[in-house]
C-alpha cells in the first residue's frame, strides 16, 4: 500500500516562504518520479512541479518558475517543495503524487500519477 503524506502548509503573508514535505512509503520511493500539484478554491487541480527518480531535470509550471524549487531526499523517502516570494494566487490545497513508472521521466500530466497524498492547505494573505 503506497502512502504519501504532505506537511508544511499554513498561512503566510505575501512575499513569505513555506517548505512543503511529502513523505512516501509502500513503494521503492527512490525509483519513481514525483510531482506537486495544487487546487485553488473553485478551480481544477493544476501542475506545479515534477522531478524524476534521481532528482535531476525538475520541471515547473510557468506561474511558479523562479520562485518554487522541487527536490528530493531518497534516503528519507521525502520530496520537498520550497516556495518563496509567495503570492495570494498561490493559495490552494497542495498535493504530492507519484507515477507508476519505475525509473520513469518526470511528468506534468495529472493522468500519469497513480497515488496521491491527502493534500495540505497553503493560504497566502495580501
């Protein structure tokens, strides 16, 4: 049973920073690509960032490029999302997810992910 548990969300003022963590279990975590997605209030879930199994070649949504950084520590079975220069439009529930492709490539597509965490709320006040 694969489990992903996000943490680190909260309320922050615009311009502030947060670091989200996603702890994985039940799969050889270090062998699979991981992604972060978010769902703003009243909107569809959208891609934020993704990273391959080795931690190289991260990809970002244009809206977060230069402000967010995805990374992973395979020894700790954890993937991170460092969020800097936060804006009110970053307010959303943030989800981490993993794909079923062992040693696969990173992916922007929601449909490529098979396991999801429960989400963590990030609220950015203006």
